[in-house]
C-alpha cells in the first residue's frame, strides 16, 4: 500500500515541501531513502518506542520510505511525526483519507510525547501558500505557527492525539492568536529608559540622531563613563516594528530555534550583544548545516559590539559587506543560503589600552604610539561604514547626584518616529531605501545638498579639523537626519555644524 504524508524542510528562512512516500509490502525490511542525515535515520528507533508505549504496533512488513525531492538534504529529528504517521497509514492502522489535507512536523520522545522544532513559522507560511487545510506541530510551537492566518494550526502533546484525530476518534482544537492585538500590546514596554541617565546630553542627542536615521554609531570613552548603559537604552527610542518587519524577524529567530516556547510574533526590535570571543561563523552564520548568525538575529534591530578592538580582526572585517548589502550569502558546494542582515551597528571602545586617554581627571599612561596602534585595530574600511563617532566623557558628581530624571525615552521616541515618517515618504518610490543611512551618492545630491554658506562651512571644517575625505558623505547623511528631526526641508549651517561634531575619530590629531 502506497501512502503520502507531507512535511517541510527549512532552507534559509523559507520552507520547502517534503513529500514522504511510504510503501508497505510483503517482507520484514526497512529502507529510508531521499538523502536523510543521521538524525532522520535514527527516527526508526524513536518511532518504534513511541508507538509501543502508546499501545500501537509498528507494521511487520517490508517498508520503503522515500523523502522527496531526493536531492534536498533532510536534517534533524523533526520528521519523526510524519514518518510515524506514514508508516501507520501504510500498515492500515490509520485511515489515509485526511492525510493529504495536513502538513505535520514534530520530534518524538520515546514515550510518544512531541518535542518542539525549529522553523515552525516558515513551515506554516509554506503550508498556507500550498493550500493545505491545516498544520500539526508540537504544542510548544503552536502560538508561533498560529501567527499565520487562513490556516488551521493544531498543537499536540502526544502522537496518540494525532492517530486518533486521523481515525476520527478525537477532535483537535485549533490554536487562534489575535496577532495584531498581541503584537501592539507589547511594543512600548521597556525595562530600560533614558530618564534614568544622568547628564550625557550630547551622547543622548547623538543616539537620537542615530535612531532617527538608522545610522551606525561608535562610542569612545573611558571605563565606567556609561557607554554600555547608553547603548542598551537605544532600543527604547527606536521606531516600533511594522507587522512585516516583525514577521521577517520572527522567521529568522524561528529558524535559529531562538524563540521561547509559546511565543508568537517578536514585538520589539532585537538587541544582540555577542561576546568579543565570537567566531566568524557565529557572527555571520553558516556551519555544516547553515544557521543564521548574530548579524541576521539582529535584523531590523541592533548589533552591539562592546569593546570593539578586542574582537578578532577577521570577525570585524566580515561585517563590511553585510553593512553595505544588508544581507549575507552563505555558499556551500551544493547550495547557497541567503539570510537578511539589515541592522544598526552600535559599538563602544576605550580610547587607548589603559582607557584614560583624554580623561578629564585621570592621566593616561600610554605612549602616543600605543594609542595609535590601539585605534588602528579598527580598520579604515569598517570605520568608513560608521556615521557617528562620539566621545563619552565621565559624568561629574554634581550631575550624578541630581535627583531630577532626564528626558524619558517615550518623548525622544516620538521625535524619532516623526523623522522616520518623513524619510519613509521621501523614499517611498525607491526600492531598498527606508532611512537616511541607506542613501546613495545620487540621493545625497538630491536631498542633502547644502547651500553655499553650508558648503563653505563644510570645506572650512574639513581643512581645519583635518577630516578625512570619507567623512564627507557621512556628514551629509547625518545632516539630513538632523534636518528631518527639526522638520526642515533645507539643510541649514547649524545642522552641518552639529553633524561635523559627530566625527571624532576622523580628526587626524585625535590620537595625539
């Protein structure tokens, strides 16, 4: 008897339909073909135990299982459920009439209970796209899959529930999620707030500009000056995720298995802060079975690199291409996998090995050569992709002891949202450009052209402060954002002056 059951394989952040064909005939052999990996091959033992514990017998016949298409490698233990159901249907333990209406995935424990899987969201999207009536997944993945509307999502705890469902002995209750209500309810609650920050008004202003234009930013300052504290509050002033951005972000975290159990859509922008010992593969993604890396997990959010010079240089250099292209392509012999990687890079570093260069009260013990060597750990091409370079000075005691709270994140966020709305309208007809940080040279000449007075100021500043040529475009992009924050169509000299002040590391005399 030939039976077909349907599952899915995740490639990149999308799913591909896998048809599991089971043929039962006379004999006592078991064959599993279709490029399964060792975890899929081991499913036979898990299936035998799960069925025995729940009072079912595996068919004692010649069973041949083909997982089509045969040229796609099948990885992981999530195929246990469709394989078991296919074998039972081929042995006439399950009625096969409803099998073609459902896509199912799940890992079996030896007692028949189902363990959570990776990639339930892209699998549910694929099932709806292909016209399936429903999808059967482990209970822990039900909320994640139920984000997809117009398809029935059934979360089950044990294989017995699935068997009885197909035999008409038990009804399964679909999981229903009010996606929009749940999504919008959690968008504005943050544990950290800029109101808690004492002083540092210039740095808070720079972070507001960075958030408003999607600009990369680096904070340079002595230990304990507040660099990490400020960076960790940046998500509280970023504009909220749109539903489309949230769905794409959730898909990436679903594929990586980083979603918490019983979680629907991700409602807040990701904030990833990997340790400086991270490897290149962990940062960019890849491995024997490609998985998203930190830059993809930070998609639509922030990648925070604390103590930037301590990172391996090769790790930092691989960031250059994703920062420009906003995606990463991982190539293997038989396939290419593309992951999105549109993130804001936020970095922090000490100004020198001892940490106290330019400190107002503590003396630096480093020689000028040591300071320069330390700064040179960050390559020019990487610095070229960072729009704002801000020096963070320690807060004096008078400001730390001030009892008055600072400006709340919610107030700053409103200004950021208004500026982003201006940019969305401006670039509505330009594909791939959503904020000022993504402007090309052509767009700069259209939207960020200073007047004669502004050009004279910029020329004077570049000559007087010894600013490098690469700073020119960056200054204009930041200037455009500052103008948007003030709801100004024209670039004013004051906007340019502020943007010039955000290029500390480009000054050739900065390191002495």
